[in-house]
C-alpha cells in the first residue's frame, strides 16, 4: 500500500511537471509584443538609434556620447534613456563607467520601425518557430490582407556562444558583437534567397530586409521533420537530391540541408528555407558540407520512412555548371568582405554535430548565465 501511495504521488508530480512544461512552451510561442513601439516618441527612437550608432565603437555607449549623438534639447536624452530601460530595449552597466548597450529587443524595434515606415509591415502576430540562430513570426503587410513571415536572426545564443572566444571575427566592429553578425547573416540570407528565387528555385519570396530582420512570403506546408508518412518517400528523396545537385551546379552548397529546412505541402511539393550558412562550391570544405547534407537526409529517410536509396550523389557528380549564383550574390550587395567576415564566424558552427538540430531550448541555462555575466 505504501509503495502504491508513493507511486501515485510520484505520478501526480510527474503529470504536474508535464503540464507545467506544456504551458511554458505555449507561453513561449506567443505574439511579439511591439505595443511599446506605438507609444515611443521620436526622441525615444532617436536615442535608441544613437545607442546603436555608438555601439560601432563602444561595448557600452557612455551617457555623454548618447546625448551628443541624439542631440536632444535640454538634456532630453536622460528621460528617453529611462523610457528605453523601462521597456527593456537597452542594457545598463556601470562597472567600468556609466553606459548603455542595445539588446535584441531594442534591435527588433529599430528594424520594425524602419519596415513599418517603408510600408512593408503593419502588425506582428504569433511566433511560429524558434531555432538556435533565429526566431520566426507571422506578420501582416500594410494592407492587413496578406500574411508574411518575419525571421529575426539571433546569432550569439546556444551554438554560437563560444565562437567569439576562439577567434576575433569582428575586427574594428568588435564592439557591435552579435548584433553586427546577425545583420550580416540576415543580409546574406536575403541576398541568397533573392538570387535563388530569380533562378527558379522553390524558395519563399523575399520581401524586404533591415538590420537582422528578413521579411518573406508565408509558405503553405509543414517542416519535413513533422511528417510521419509520405505517399512516395523515394520520389520525395529523389526531388531533394535533384535540388541539392542543381544548387551545386549553380555554384552553391546549402550546408544545412536537412529535414528542418525543407517545407513540404499536401501535394508533396518542396520548398527550401534557411540560407545563412550557404557557401560557394569553391569553398575548401564544400565537398564535405555537400556530403554531410546528403547523409543527414539519407539517415532521416531511412529512420523515418524506412527508405534506403540505391545510391547518393557527391559534389564530384555536379561538375556541370549551369550558372554562377555564388558570384551573383556578391553583385547583389553582399560584398566579399561581408561574406568573409560572416563565413569565418559560421565556420565553427558549420562543423557542429548536425544531429543536434531544432533544440534551441537546450542552451537555455547557458544563455541565462551569459545574461547574468552581462548584467
């Protein structure tokens, strides 16, 4: 009887824990709160922009420099800084000197403000995805009739935490840190998506990009990782390999081509997403990344759909060159210097264990520790 009682108590505790975890997950997948943006004054935004500008050369921007850049009358920047701090758009530190730094929420607001002024976004909706390097939200366009996808790049959490400790990727922009790399990542993804779309690849329609934020069309379908059964897994796998080969023949390797970054609809039509890690076939490790992508999908299809292909392609099988999209990206505004800076930072990340995808929550404890250190 005692054992049975303890078992019931343990079961109840375990059930309570499951319910708590469920509601925590639901609470995390909520709307992006941009209500404060509606009530921010021009001086508040001007001060936020001043902190962003000051971070080009400072880890923490001194109060005097913020006031000088914002150029507000009668010391108005002090009141604005207080408003920004209350809305958690900036971080305050006075260990070495009294200074402020932009955080990701503040960076979000600056991007949303610019995209709203351009007539791209009207409102933000619920979160539909979270990853190791990004958050994804539903949004409304200016007409409020079309749903869009807003992807916010978040380099610097989980898998990227240790990169800056190993190498100096930031050169003279080191103080900008992860915000700078996130902007480069978003710029690269938008440039690649635009070139791929124009070349006829099945990718979302790129709408606009500002800072670390990419706006694209909403794709009708589900991530392949959520699919439990396919009518014809062999045909779907063959389509994926054809896309992979065609990318290589156009001069590109995806580097993260797996079940998490493929959208499939009810007709089993495919859409590729997530392009910040793409490299040229001329990259020294291109053959390795190509084979790793193939192996990820091969293992997934074997385990999930019990499908084993007769053979798989290698980069050597893609010698025929259709076009040079790797060169076209450079012509689109994403310069060789930007590509080199981001590629160096991404190199450590690309070499990670590919089986650890879709697990952003795993780094939560370390993120909290990082935040405590920052404070």
